[in-house]
C-alpha cells in the first residue's frame, strides 16, 4: 500500500507542476499542404494494396502447386 500512495502523491505533484523542470521536445510547426498529405496517404494505400495483392497471388500459387 505504501508504493501506491507514493505513486499517487508523485502523480498529483506532477499534475500540479506549472513550470516543469524537464525540457520539453520542440514542436514542429512545418505543415504540409492538404494536397501533399492526401497524395502521401494515397501512395500508402496503393502500397498496402500492392502488398495485399502480392500476398493473395502467392497463396493462390501455393494452393495450385499443392
């Protein structure tokens, strides 16, 4: 029970810390345009589909050979 109380107190203290002592990672504000983001998303979708089709083709070839 002592460990739980200690963890609870540490958690409460850290939630009330206004100026944290540990450095925070820098925030990256360089945003891509919607067009670039959509293009990247569709490239990923195409890659996933290509991989899935290849997997299905391999499985069908194994069934035919066995």
